[in-house]
C-alpha cells in the first residue's frame, strides 16, 4: 500500500468522525432553539481544524509505522498522480454543483445557517467522495 493510499484512509477515518461530531453538536443545540438560530460557526471551525490536525498527525504516524516496517518510498509515483488527478476532477464537478446550490440559497435570501452549512456540506462531500473514489481506484483500478 502506497503512502498516498494510507493518507486517504487516514483522512476518511478522521473526516467521518469529525463531521459526525459536528452534526451531533448542531442537532443537540437545535433541541433548545430554532435550527436557523443555532450557533454553528465555532463547531464548524473546530471540525475543520480537528480534521486538519488529526489528519496530519495520523499521516505522520502512518509514515513512521511504514518506515519501521521497511518502507522507504513515500513520494507519489505516476499511478498515484493519475489517481489523484481523476479523483480531483470528479470532486471539482461535485463542488461546482454544490456551490450553485449555495448560490441559489443566497439568492433566495435563506438564513446564514443554511448557506454556511450548504457550503460546508459541499466541501465535506467533495472530500469524502473524491477520497473514496481514489481508494476505489487503488483497489480496483479505473
């Protein structure tokens, strides 16, 4: 398993946990107030920050474990680059559709809660789907 593939697994694990925690916090807060009045900014910033820090830490740990197991190659090869390029192209398409949805919410003058969470959801979906597709490409090919 290449380091790039290990990184994808680390990211997916971290992203699923942090985003589920974000949703749980928002739903818990929504029990006592209207959903559009929930203070979502700091939980969202926290979820993004924890995702970044935990992914970096997990990647470092995966690299150390790989090095101890005898792996000495951590740079991406041609196959890694091709998988990355294809996954990002699909992610870009998903991102475009999601941002159009957020733009539509803005034009409809929806509450900031919905606009902010639409943008956040777009980013989360792009990351999860593109990384899942990259993992599938590592396992099954294109």
